[in-house]
C-alpha cells in the first residue's frame, strides 16, 4: 500500500509536483474522448429489462377490468380502487387518502403549487398570487426540480441546511413562524442527493410543526420509499397519520411513483394526503381531466401486486444498482479520501451520492469533467436558484452507465477533483 | 301509416287528450324501473374490445425502442419522434409542431389556461391574472368541460350562437376587437354537441381573425378529427398553416386524442401549434414533468401506424356507432318530427346528437327522464355557466348503451319530450 499525504500536509513544492502529475493524468483522460453521463438519476437498461413482464399482464379485454370497473373507459378520477389500495399498502395509509397519478408525480406537485397560486389550498385565506410574498423552505442540497417549481411561480426560496438526520429543524421551526412561509420541500427517505433517511425525531418534528400560515404545506416527496440497494427494507412511518395526530391533518402532501420501479418513461404515481385534501383536489383535478391513465394503473397493480412483492422486485434492482454505487464509493475511498479534499456518505438506497468538494471548486470540477467528456449534474443545481453558497456540492448519479463506463467516468471525476483542489491551493 | 297532427295544430281538447295519453305512457315507462345513461360520450365496451390488439404490441424490451430511443426511460419531453410524426400525419402539420400528451388532451388545454393566467402566453404583455378582465368566447351549444376551465380561472364567458356552418363569425370578429377577449373554444369537426363540420369559409375567417389582444388564442379542439360513423372520411384543413399564412402563426392551439380511437381510460393525446408555441410550452412543461408516458405513445404508434390505418380502425368503430345513431335519429324522426316540438340534425360523425326542444322545456325533460331512470347530460350544460338562454338544448350521447337499451331510453326520452311540451302548451 502506498502512503498518501493529504494535500493539507504538503509543501508548496509537493503540491506543485502533484499538480503537474494530475495535469498529465487529466490530459490522458481527455485524450480518450469519452462521452459519459452521471448527471441524472436515470435507471439503466438492465433495470428496465428486468421488469419486462409488466408489458404482458394485460392481454385481453377481460384482463382490463378492476372488479366491475373497465379501466379502458372514462371514470374513477381518483384512480382505480385496486391502484388506490396498492399505494395505501406501500405508504401505510388508507386508500381514501390516495389520488393516483400519471407517469410523473412531479406533475401533481406542480399542479398543487399552480392551484395554490390561482385558487389556494384547502385552508388558504386567499390564492397565493394575492399574497404580498410567498416563501418556500428548501433544505439543501436538495432536488433541483423541486426548487424550479417554486422559482417558476415566483416564491422566494429559503436555504435550510441539511444535517445527518435531515433538515435543520431548529431553523425550520423558526421560519414557519413567518406567515409568508407556505411550503417546505423534502425527500424524507434516501434524500436527493444526500441519501439520508430522516431520523424519527426529525419526522416527529415535521408532524408537530405549528406554522403561522394556516395553509402551510409539506411536500413529502417519498420518491425512494422502497429503493434500498444495500441491506434490508427500512420501514418508514406514515407522515399523514402523524400530522393528523398532531392536529394538522391537511398539512402534508406525500408523493411516490414507480418511475424507478417499473419504467421511468411510463410509470404511475400517487399523491397521498388527508381525505379533506383528496376531496378538495379531486374537485380541482376534475376540472382538468377525467382521470389519469387507468389501463396503466391496472397494468402496474397486476404486475407489482402489493408492497411485499414490489420489495422483491426492488431486490432485483439492487443487484444492478448496488455494484455501481459500490464502484463509485470504492473509487472515492481509494483516490480521494487519503487526500482530505472531499467528503461524502456511502448511501444504502436512493439514486445519488452527494459529495462536498473543497469549497470554491465544484464549478471548476464540473467544467473539467465536461471538457473531458463526462457530464455531471450542474454544480449548484442542488441549491435554491442553482447557487451553492460554498460552491462545493456535487451530485453523482451512478445508475445509468455500466460499471466499466463508471470506472472511466470516475477516473475523470477524481482527477478533476484533485486538479481543482490543487489549483485552488496553488492559487492557479 | 297513421297521420299525426302537430301539437301546434291541435285544439285544447286534443292537447288534453294527448297529454293524458302521454302521462299514461310515462307512468308505464317509470314502472320499468330503468337505469340507463345517455349523458356522456363514453365508448361502448364493443368499441374498446375491437382495439384489444394494442395491448400486445409491446412485449419485449426490443419492442420498446423508437429507433435508438428507449421509450421506457426519461427524456423526450415533447414526445417520441414517431409519436410526433404520427400526429403530424393525422393533423396534416409538421412533427416539430407537435407536443405529445398523456391520457387527456383536456389536461393540456387546462395547463395552457393555467400558465396563461400565472405567466402569460408567448405574446402576453403580462400574466392574465394581472389583467383587469379576461373574456373567453364560447360558441354554444358547446362542450361543458371547456366552459368549466374558463369559469374555474375566473374568465367571463361570452355566449356566441352556433349556426349551421359553425360559430356566428360576425359576432366573433366583432368581439375580438375587445383586448380583454383572450380565447375562443371550439370543436371544429363534428362539433360537440351539434355535430357540425365548420365550413371552409368559417375556418378561413378563424385564420384571418385580427384580435386586439396580441395573445388571443383559439383553442381548436379537434377531438373528432377522424370520427366519421357514416360515409367516407371528410378531409379537414390544417388550421396551423392557415393562421401562419394569415400572419398570426401563434394564435391557435389544436388538440386531438385517441380517447375515442383506442381507450378512453388509457389513450394518448397531442397539442399542435406553431414551432414558437411548442418551444415556449416545452420550456413551461419542462418545469412540471420529464415527459408524458412514452411507452404508451409507442404502443399507440405501433398499433395505429399512421392516419390511413387509423381510419381503417375508425371504420370498425363506425360499425358499432352507426346503428346507435341511426336508432336514435330514426326514433326521433318517427316519434317527434310529426309533432313539430323539437329540432335536431342527423350527424355523420362525432359523439352526440344535439336536440332543441320546445323553448322552456329542456330542464323539465331532463327531470322527467331522470325520474324514469334515464340519465341525460344536464340541461343547460352545453352553455356557459350551465345556463341555456332558451332552456331548449339537450345533448344526446348514444354511444355507451347497446341498441336494445337505447330503444328503451329513447322511449323514455321521447315520451318526456312530448309530456313536457304538452305541459307547456296546456300551462300545467
């Protein structure tokens, strides 16, 4: 084993030598003219292939019935009974608390925000567009598409730091005293990108929130609710009944989808909320459509069956995902950890590894990767307005490329991390 | 053949005798305790069954590719290339002018209105929520769900009468001089519910409109673009290129769907518009989703193939639909025409027969039908705010019940029409 000196312990001469070595490594990488992508949490072809049986569960007219309901015809705005029951099983809530959606849960989140601005939520004194100011709390690093929706509707996005147990709840509790604070956006299990599972205490503090705004809403995006790739399924409490017990049953909108269980390009999704919210939004959604695609809902129910069977399928996904995450984490452990220039956590589920590079270098690392043919998520994308206050966080999405490509991409990435750190230390 | 005296030629005694006879008929109908529905344009099970092959066109991973694009994964926000090409073939426009949607075109129409209010359309000086007043033109009788969207967003709905060639274009041309008039909603082919095909002159006058509002939009809901059930396919001009030629390329949003071609509960849809609008809304829709269901898009393309093949499938639908519409029209001809108490048109496509009963009787007819177990579309629903100025129009939707049930339902309906007319004439 070669002993490696952390950059912080090197002399200027050693740093310069390291810099020249990494520059040479980087040029070698560039010469390979790679074209690799670790930017988005896209499932790999191998994952899509392993659920192919879903294509064949509906073959005849008879297959298309959910009891007496013909999934092929109009009706059942809130979703097929079997699909509502399926999601209730997954999220440990009641079928009456489920509205089944289309291929993207994001679309329903956007609809909630859109209708909040034009009409208001269940307890809104007025539509949010009539408020002087609307503020959204954005625990970060977080999901860029969440932040984009808030920005699109003109909400002021407020940065809340993430801790190892979830968002900084002291700050959240303080901020919700402001009646202009109307929403908070979180991914509570295998958070995007940190891969954190919110602690029981954090979840209880969410349920116990007493916001000044009567229509304050938690967007509880449970996108990775069954998405372990290491170890056993981690049970997760039902936030809806917890909010109910704490006295604010209508404060939370939970979302989940099959985008990373069956097909990212043709899955189904759900919104889970109090019966009051489901009734209210069934009225609202009734203006815009007859129902989401019920044939696809039934296809999913027949294929996925229930939570237990879905978890079996997720174990198959884990055989594809696990080695990729291990590959990335192992390379980081080997190449970067001894140098002391970045921090990260080895997640056991979700779709991302979140890395904090030396402050002030994330954008530079992104550019170096780009120039060497490796596309990463934009540096800063995981923060409100795309601005990372420390220019440090980089989201790694290892799911799409095969392991052999990941190794090549990680060589470029680790070389870029080192080079950017050395540039910084040497004021280049 | 029995010679029948029109009610208008009867003496009061004859009317009273007719009233007693119809009252007895009505009681006989009621005693049957029927439970029939002619309220909604739902496809019949026989129609859904005849397209069952679509369930089996995608069976393997290889089937799921559109060229090099994996329909199962994220990407292609505006739709699969083959799906955009399919709709361009159907609507006689360019693939670059197509955005492929989900199970309901209505959802995209609602999104357009929603975003117009919160952000504005391509040429909006400001979001519509910042306008003092927003007015929508509603040619009527029309589609209730169109009007509901306008009402939901607080637009003032303006009634424009329908003529045998389409909306009263003199009125439309006059109204669009008002800059507060921002939209008009029409079903140009087999209009809902009149079954009218807009004349070439009407269509040209639409394209030639010079509205005062720079962001005035025509919602051209071509829901029945291939939906003939009598005779040959009727070609229909491309409104997008016509608006372009007339100098307002961004004035029209056209919509179509497969809800009444494949599955009402699991079809696909499209928006067709200028490249400028498609670019603008691809940006806007990019905030709310990754793409609509592409697996279902590909399933449809592989099954429907192209316009010519789709028209072959529509001929099979016609074998189910044709007899039902003939049944309804024949019964009306036999039972109602001689009495001179209602007017209607025998349509050759679409999903409805629009009947104008004796003014002041439509609501009464609806109630009589309801009490005798036959559900019709709410009287007035085909007008803005659900208010028919003449209380006369009734929309008949014959598609769902089998012919035997239709005959029973029509017996109730015609008896109710007669009874309501006699009540009116006798001031009962």
